[in-house]
C-alpha cells in the first residue's frame, strides 16, 4: 500500500497529517510546533524513543506519568494529563483505510486521546500500518499487547509466550479496553504524525 493513500484516508477522516522520513525529523517538527503549552503524555514507547519529553520540556510544561514531579504519583500525574492544552500519544495499529486502534489497561492513554485538549497528536511509525480495520484490531491484541505487557514486566500469557492474545483474566491484563478511532473527534484538533521508521510496538 502507498503511504499517500493512507495519508488521504486520514485526511478524509478529518485529521491533519504530517509525514517524516525519520523520528529525528518528526521530533524536530513537533519541537518547533508546540511551544509555551501545557502538554500531557500517554504511555508510549514511540514518544520515549523520540525523546519528546526532554525536547518539549525545555519550552513547555510537560506532564508525563513516567516523570512524576515531586509529591506527585502516577495517578495524580495521569489525571493532570487529561486537561492539558496538548496531548501526545501513539496508537497500536493504523489501518490503511484510516481507522486507528488503541488498547489500554489503566485508561489514561485512551481517555487523554479523546477529550479535554486543544489538540491531540498521534505519532505513528509505519510498522503499525495494516491493511484493514479488522487487521488493526487483531494487531493491537496479538502484536502490540504481548510486547507492551512484557515491557511492563506483567505476567500475562501473551507476555510470557509472545505469540498471541489468550483473552486472559490476569490481574495484569493490559487490554481492558479497546478504542477504535473511526475518525477525528468533534471539536478538537487532531494530527497524525507519520514516521517512516519502526517505532514502538
Ligand atoms: S487479554 Fe491478556 S493475553 Fe490477551 S492481549 Fe490482553 S493481556 Fe495479553
């Protein structure tokens, strides 16, 4: 599938779209674009690998549950992220038809991606692209979840076996909810930043 077709599908669903050859170029673009804002982060290996927290913190007030301020814990920090000017996250899969899919165990990432901000950025490596929405839903549970669960050290069957989803009842279950972004949410700006690299899971 051609990237331009995916870009057009996303634009047709109301998103702004920007494309970059490298994560470094994408990070530089976002560093220029987001200035003087409060910024919230959803849990994302993609954002970590781009060092966006470090870049944006130099000229924005960035709130990230992975970098709690003194006296704050995960919960209080994640709550603050829900009402920042700007929110950053990624997705677990992007269908060539323009739908995106995220799974979430705690809910802060998906909640922050839907409401409460001037603008949401989804930063997505081309490794997350699949052909159809069905494949995107499958990828989130069978490709992204096992790797994310293992990253957190969770004892889910997918994390241990790294082969597929087992629809488990584990207390560590990483996919308590699954979100399909059929199109841009109303009354909020959303931009998909596509990077022609393998980023995150
Ligand atoms: S239901 Fe359990 S096994 Fe399946 S992806 Fe989620 S955490 Fe992994």
